């Protein structure tokens, strides 16, 4: 009895020692060498993805060795005890000992033998590794952030020199006649052609009466309607429009000594649309128009405009104006400001500046939050079925999150019925979904590639996606260097244009192109995603196979050394 108790206790403690050793070895496996990226592989489910995208069956997969417990499974599946009737435990064979023996790593020796101070001589090689790894990290971070800043800040580089790229129209509706020249029209034309400083503020296209009249007639419009049409169709950022018969109307008021006519805002106007590009018009067009008008206020008194108008009157009419209607000549005619599609709600500032960025970031987080589910599904579903499930689940997530985006905007009082009536809610929802779907697959595509090449750089996928889309969107492409013309093909830029149609009733002429670009991104990125998933799965499977062969070779060498001893 005593011997049986002794043997049982010995067996228990031997089993405990083996279990403890297994735990220590498990811990040492979790402790990463410098430069090891296994933790990222676990986070992004590389093993599960490899399992789902390869054709191995479970019978072909390598089975994990079981710890020796004093029992072995017989051919019929039952366990046969290796303890004899006297209670003596049969000694495991050398082969069985090798099955449970695991290779000790250098880190395990740290646990069993000694730990070092950071500045110990024995730790010198590790200090060098750590220092090099930290230096490498800083290099990647600095280069990554430098690239991001260069892309975004570069869009603003030397911007003042590109104001001349902004097309503006000078539309002279004031006509010449044999008895009365178009004095007002000639003065305004002279201002934009004879003042050199203005040439740096825009590209001014001067329309005479005949050109404007002929085009208006072809569209069955009045002169004013044709000017508004040119602005609404985004032919020009702004138009400085001199009304039809402006000189004649002023002359008639002077000749009759009218006390009701006000030349300040009755002869001309400047026209633009804030709804065309909310950020560009508020940040640049309004400012440039203000500079042009301030220059005109200085130019007009020196232009002889009032003196030339007085010359058209006889002495009696001139005296009558001076004595009874001096406001007709004491007030300089100026441009009335006409915003065809104003945006009075200040909440739109948040939506039009960062709404697209929010959607991109939410798309990235939707991908991150779904990783655990994707890992589980990848362990259960294989091949094309897994790919289809992954694509459908992503689209469902984008559909729900985009709905939340529209609901939130509506909760803050942003009207959605300006262009499409009550259907505007659904239209904006669809536009938001298209952006998330176009961006989401692109993010996932590049995350998988970066994960295979340099896992710690995954965060830069989000950063570069935001910056590449935002740089040519937040500012007019006409004011950016030519490099940023790629913005016309960016999902965020096209979504931004669609939002302005839905919210501000901007021109719909580009909607087909905008939607087509978003669809193209969505289709191409989703079509390419299975290929990059397959590439990553094969790459990780190959790496795992090479690692297994390396460990097997090291184990064999260790076993040979043990046998020789």
C-alpha cells in the first residue's frame, strides 16, 4: 500500500512537473523576439485565413502532440493502462519521451537560470538588438508622417500663384448705341484689363454684348438668365455682370432728375454659388471677390465714370441733377452680390469639411471590429464560400453605418429635401453607402498587403487613405499643383460633389461621372480582394511550413545530442 501511494504521488508530481514545464514553454513561446510579428498575425487571423483559403483537409493538417499521461490509445480507441498490478508505473520508452520533449529556447534559460540588468555585459547583444529595432521604428514613423504631411501640405504649396487658374467671367450686357456709348460697360472692362494686379486673382473671360446675347437667344434665356446659367453649370466660379442697358438707365435717371433711382446696386452685380463647392467658395471665391471689389472702389473715382456721364447731359440737366438729385452722381455704382445657392446653416461646415473623413475612419473601424468574427468564420468555412461571406458581411456593415451617418446629420437639423424632396434622405444614404463600399474594400486590400510586408505599418493605411482623398477634396483642384489632379478619380472627391447636389441643389451634370467613379472603385477593389487574400494565405502557409521544418530540424539535432549523451 505504501509503495502504491509512493508511486501514485511520484506519478502525480511527475505529471505536474511536465504540466508546469509545458506552461513555461507556452509562456516562452508567447514572449516575442525583437522583430517578431506573430502577435499581429494572431490579431488579423492569418492562420484562419490560410486555413480558409487553402485546400488542406483536417486529416492532412499537423496534429499537436499530446502529453504523455501513462496511458496509450489502443487500436480500438480505448485507453490501456501502463501500470502493472503491483502499482508500478511502466517507464516510458525513449520514443515516448521524445514525443513530449520540447526544444528549449534561449528565453527559457532566462527563466530557469538568470535574469539580467539592462546594462549587464551579458545583455549587450540584446541591447544592440533593441536599439536597432527602436531606430528602425523611428525611421518608419518619421518617413511615414513626412510622406503624409508632404501630400497634404503640398496641396497648399505656392497657392497664391495659382489664383489665376480660377475662371471668372466679365459679362457686359450694356450695349453701345449711336447716341449713347456704353460708358458703364467700358469702365468695368477697362478695370479688368488695365489693372495688372487683377491678373493674379483670376483668369478673366470678357464677354461683350453680342456674345452674351447670341448665347442667351440660343438657350431661350434673357441676358440675366444666361449669366445665371453659366454660373450654375459651373463654367465659371464667379461672374461680374453689367446689366443690359446699364448706361441708358443711368442716363435716363440723370436726365429726369430721378430721386428714386439708386446707382449703387442698380447697374451691375457679381454672381456665384456657395452650393457649388462649399469649402472653396467660402475660403477662396468670397475672399478673392472681396479683393476685386475693394480694388474697384479705388479705381472708380479715378476712371472718370461720373464725369463721362455728366458729359452726356446738357447744362440744364446737369444743374438739375446737382441741385435736386445729387445722389445720382455722388454715389459710385458698385456690384451687388448675388449668391444663387447660399448655405446659411453653419452646421454644414462640419458635414462638408469632415463628413467623408468620418466615413473613411468608420470604414476602417468596421474592418477592425469584424476581425474576430472573420477569424471564426475562416476556421469553419473554406474557399469561395468564405470569400462570398466576407464580401456580403462587409456590404451589410457599410449599409448600416451609412444609415447612421445620414440619421445623425438629420438629427442636427440639416435639411435633405432641397434637391430630391423627401427622397433626399434615401439619396444621401445611397451616396454614403457607395463611398464606404468603395473605400472599405480598398482599405482591406492594402491592410492585407501591408500586413504581409510590414505589419506595424497597418495604421498608415488609414492615414494615407484619408490624406490621399482629403488633399484634393478640401481645396479646389485648380488651386493645387498638377499632381493633385488625381483627385478627380478619388472616392471622397466624388462623394463630396454628390453631397453638394443633394444638400444644396448644385448642378447635376457631373452626377453620372461621380457615381461611376464610386462604382468603379467598389467593383475593382472587391474583385481584387480574393486574389490578395489567396496571396496572403499562400504566403503565410509557406512561412509556417518553413518554420515547422526549421523547428523539426532543430529538434532532430537536439535529439541526436541527447542520444549521444
